[in-house]
């Protein structure tokens, strides 16, 4: 059983800042559970109970669809180097599209990423730290540039076409509303 906290501590924030990968878990009441790995230095802690992350274009858009129908979200970080630790952030999230007012407030906080399509704003109601003693050691080598290079090559119009073709609905046919707010 892990230790529970009502907010992020200074130690938690430092641990998060050092991580190169995190995992996002979401689901609606009756959809498949989606767990996605994320990287690209796209996660920011904005306070003891608030974090945001910049979502880039991918083959699906499950997280957006889920959050709009059920705002529960779990973020998980694992120590792959150094002392073992698994840190989970539980809370409720909202999806922010490019034409939402909050986009102009939050997007400048991030290093620009080609293919950026949404920002998720997480209100954290519980933090859990557990041992992670069974998580293997892995060494970070570098970020992959494949997605960034693909998005740059696509350009804005190509990305919008891709969103229209591939990112409109989840695998459970739940709408993502990406084009409603991004046209």
C-alpha cells in the first residue's frame, strides 16, 4: 500500500521534473481503459494540486474523448534510474483545444512542439507514492524525433486533415471534438 498525500510536495515536484516519460490513464464509464506513454518534455507542475501537459498528434485521441465524458485521470511516473519510486497523480482533468481561451494562457508555458493538439489541465486531489522496487532499471538515451519530424513535414493543413481522418472519435466511437474547436 502506498503513502497518500493531499498535494504534491517539493520532493514530488523535483522527481517529476527529472522524469523523461509518464503514463496517462483515462476511461469513460463504459469504454475501454486507455493508458498512454508520454514524453517530449510535455508535463508541467503549476502548483501543489495542479499540473498540465501538452498533447501532440497521435494515431488516436482516446484521452480527449474520455476526459470530455468522464474527467477522471491518473498520471503515473516511475523511477527507472536511482532510488525506486512510483508516483501517481489522481484527479480530474479538462481538455483545452487550440481555440479555447485557456490555450493562449497555457501554451506559452511549454516549449513549442510540432503537432500540438490539446492541453490537459489536471486538478490533483490525491498523490500516491509507492516503492517501485520491481520496476527495472532503464537508462535514458534520447528523445525520438520521429513524431516531431512527421508533424513538421505534415504542416498545419496536413495535421488538420489527419485529425479529421484519424482523431475524430475514440476506438469506442466517442467523439473527441477536436475539429469543433480547432477549425
